[in-house]
C-alpha cells in the first residue's frame, strides 16, 4: 500500500520556497506520493477555507517534478468542469511525460458555488459536466500518438451515489476525502454493488484521510480516519490495507490558513508516521 501526502499549495505561507520545502521534506521522509489541491477563482467561499495565494496544480506539479526525483505527483482533486477536457488531457499527458511517468490524476466535481459562477459554469450541472469531461478525457488519451501510451491513473473523488457510480465508470480508484473508517467501509461496499450492477471491475480504494496526531486517544463515532495517537493512526492504516486500499493520502491541514506559515508541526507528524511505517511495512508486507 502506497502512502502519500497532500501538501499545502495555498494560504499566506505558500510561496515557491515553502512548496519546495514541502516537496523535499515529503520525498525525504520516504513517502510515495505528493498531491496538491485545485482552485482557480479564489471567491469568498473558497477563501474561507483555502485563501490566496493558491498555486495552480499543473503548474505547481510541473515545477515540483524538477526539484524531486522519485516521488509520485498528483491532484486531490482536480475540479473537472473548470477546464476543457482536451486541455486537461494535454496538460496531464505532458506532465506525466516530463516527470517520467509519475502522475496520478485525482478528479472531482467541485463544491464552491461562487467559484463556478465566477468561471461562468452552471453549478447545478457539475456532475454531468464531470462525467462528460472524464469521457472526453478517456477518448482523447486513446490517441496514443498524440498523448503517449502510458495509462495515467485516474482517481475519482466524492462519496455520494453519483460519485461512486462515476468512480466505477471512469476511475481506476475511488478517492474519498476525510471520512471515518465506518463510512469508508460502507462506501467500499456500495462501490462493489454498483460495479456488479454495471458488470465493471471494482475500482481500487485510495482514500485521503486526515492526519491529526494527538497525545491522548481520540474516541467517538465522528473520529475521522487518521485522527488520534500514533497507535490509532497506524491501526487505521492497517485496517485500510486489510480493506484492500492500494494507496492512502495523509492530509495534515487542520483548517486554519495560518498553519501554512508554520508547517513544522505537520512535518513532525509526518516524520512520526514515517518512522513507524518503515518497520511496520517490513512486518506486514510479504517477503
């Protein structure tokens, strides 16, 4: 099971030097994947959670590909309706080629109503637009002479029925964001049902979970996967591996934009998990 990190490409602390430090820290700790988020118009509904500056994901990942050597690169998640599908197809294929085949394309339908309005897009049609985008993306990539012959993994975000059905139709993996373990189990069961209905393969599981390391255990039914002591977090990762997850992305952002100015606490939490992962992987992975 690969372990990735959602780095912070937004907020008052975001600048080229900080992004470089995030990338080199995550790669240096041995993580498998580095992922960034997507917004274009930083409207009030976006700015409340993810304020400017916001570094556009394709531009950012292209630059970070040059300051890293091994780590995978991805989006969590690219908002499909914000770009023409042929533009997405071209940028993704070029980034994948220039990075040596390191791209994972996470895709979602979006949630920011004001941002949709600023871009002149119908918010109410975002689900259908996303489906159309993914269909056009697959059709474009079928032209391997124009886009290359590597199949770029596509992870589909969302936990609604529509999102799960979209993952079955278009995704290599289902990529739910910040859920509890029971919610992930229930979603994985529904995913299999929809795949069986459509007689299609069941997409892999590749969730993005919280990373909130605490001194005391966190309890209660609302505890997100990835919240709690290091033992709780490692147990969550174990349970996700047993559920068949092919990848898990750790999200250290707690929701306060000022965290972007002092990422050291997040880096320390990532270092703690990484230190437990090395012997843990040796115990759990087959020889």
